C-alpha cells in the first residue's frame, strides 16, 4: 500500500507561476489571461480569495459550474482558459487563482486584480469652464506609465491641456469635450483603461447662414432654432446652477454688446416652463415649441425688417450660454407706386434692406408675357430697370437669392399697370389751339377772297378801245 502511494506522488507534478498583476475599473470588465494547456480533457478551476469557487469545468465542452456570487458575471474564453469578469465589484479586487489539471499533470497561476479609478471634477459643467481629471491606480512594481485620451479619440495636446502624470486639467471646455475621458495604464507588456463620463452643457451652434424668410410668405411663422447639444432634465441642469432662460429680439442697428439685452419675447423658468414677460404661462404647443430636453426653438411671425434673435440660458455666478440668429428679410423695392402708369420708367431692386448681398447672387423671374428679361445679364443684377412699362409687364415678379446655386429666399411683387389718365387742361389747350388755327385759316381765306374781288372791280372800270378792220386815215376813234 505504501509502495503504491509513493509511485503516485512521484508521477504527479505541479507547475507554479508567479503572481501576475491585472488592472481593472469598478463596474467595468476585465480578462484574466490564461493560455491553453494540455489536451481536451483538461479540468479548469478558477477561485478567488480564500479558495472561493468562481468557475470550474471538467473538460472543454462540458457543463461549467459557476459560483453563486459570480453568476451571470463570469465566463470562459472560447479560445483559451482566460476568465472574463463583467461588472466588477469592490470585492473582486483580490487574488484570483487558475488551476489546470490533466491526468497527473497540473499547473496553477495566481492573479492580483488591482483597481484603476478616474475622477472627473466636476462631472457636469458648462462650456468654457475648467475640468479636472485624476487617474488613481494601485501601485505596483510593474506600473510604468499613465496616459490620457479625450472623447472621440481626441488627442490631449495643446494649450488647453495641463498634464502631470495622473492629473489632467482642461480649460475652456466645449461640446467636443463631452463624453468619456480615458486613462490608459501601462504595466509590463500589458495595458488597461479606465474612463470617466463628463457632461458639458452647451447650446448647439447657430446656423452658419442667416435665416431668409420671404416677404409675404404663405407660412404664418418662422421657426427660430435653438437647442441643447444633448438631452438634459431639470435635475441635471440644477447641478450647474440653472436659473432660467429667455428669447430676445434686437434690430440690426444695435451694438453687439446690447443685442442680448433686447426686447424679451419669452422667458424660461427654472421649472422649465415658458412664460411671457408678464409672468403668464405659455402653452408650448400654441407657440410650436418642442418639449424641453433638447429643443428650445420658438416660432415667430415673419418680421418686416429682420433683426437679431438671441436664445440665452442663465446660471448662477453670472454664467450664461447664448446663441444669436440673424434673420434677413429679402424684398423687392419699387421706384414707383403700385399700380405703375404705362410708359413710365420703373426700377426694381432686390435688397436685404440694411446690408449688401455680399457673395450672394440674384435671379429675376418675370411674368411670362414680359420681355424685359430678354436683355443680356438682366436676370442676375440686383437692380432691374424697365425703360417703359407696358401692359404685358404686369403680373408677379420674383427675385431669388442664391448661394452656390441653392435658393436661400424668394421675394415676390405683384406689379399692376394702368394707362395714364387724360389731362383736361391739356385737352382745353389743344382745343383752343385748334380753334385759333381754324380762325386764322378762315381770316386768311376771307382776306384772299376780298383781294381778288377788288382786283376784278378795277379791271371793269377801265375804258375800252376798238381797232376797226378797215381803219380810216384819221386814226382811231371812240366808239
């Protein structure tokens, strides 16, 4: 009996390895690496701490046994014996042990699971404020380097970043800094990452182009867009000291510093309700406003001269977030009152009123019956001249504002024409001139006739003499 036992102990061999360090983040996932060893009949057993059962499997493909405390959180890699742990808890940061056995051979490996912690201060902040990050990792002999990475693979470089190992300071944060900041720990030939979620409260950028509502548009109102770049609720905004908001209007003539202090159109209470400046609660549906969360847009009637609309959010300490929208009104200015008398000259100007068209182009569209636009280059000039207005020029004239071939706005003018009214005094003058002319002609005729009669009477009064056929010697005689 003793002889048999001695042989068994002699054949059985065990290989022990040094403790490996693995880093992970609380609430995250980690893989404890273990390569394949032996054949297909290997028994795998994972345990932690004081031999607490974690995972075991008699052979590859067999039914695994999982500890009650680790149920639904652990699994074995499909390619090797690595243990995958999800949703790490504080009690998981301890010693793990992997034992592999096949026939009389066995091997065991121990892992020390260390924790990485990333703290963002503050976790929610306003745009333009300063963010502080700190990456804390349990010290280990194999820990060599700590690196930082921003959201959307943003590189941590430039004047906004101040890094000193585990600490990182980011100034003038913006929407691009919203998201997960990643701390990468290098230890030995391995790397581990931990992240902290940072929320940046900011308004989405204003439209790159001004809004161009057409004058006389069929739409009763113009939607003024203003939105938060991500969805927030009252509790999230309260953390950054939200006090309220407003929509204001200012004409183009105001200075830049006064624009935000224009006429208050609507107020947003700390309870996220729209109100009038008189304190009356406003129905968002009637104003065509969306539910608060991302959209702060409002609908207003199309202004006559345009202006600057400012959407503002106020916070404690005097901090504000604001966006200003330019509303440009395209119109057709006529040099003559409507209706226009036929035969007169007419100038039509496509204008924004207060400013030039800059790099924008203009296209005129005339009524079908008009032939004015047949002139060369007449369709692309802001000023359109009609030398003589005719009846066929009446109808709807359109002026289109374009940029790179895209129509930004269209202004319309319904041109009416009428014949010039008859001047009574002009008729009287013409009639008087005609009467005078007739009288002159009659007087001339009378004078000529009288002159002829006088000449005829003179001829009748002269004596008549007769020359005989056979005259006598004595000469002529009086008959």
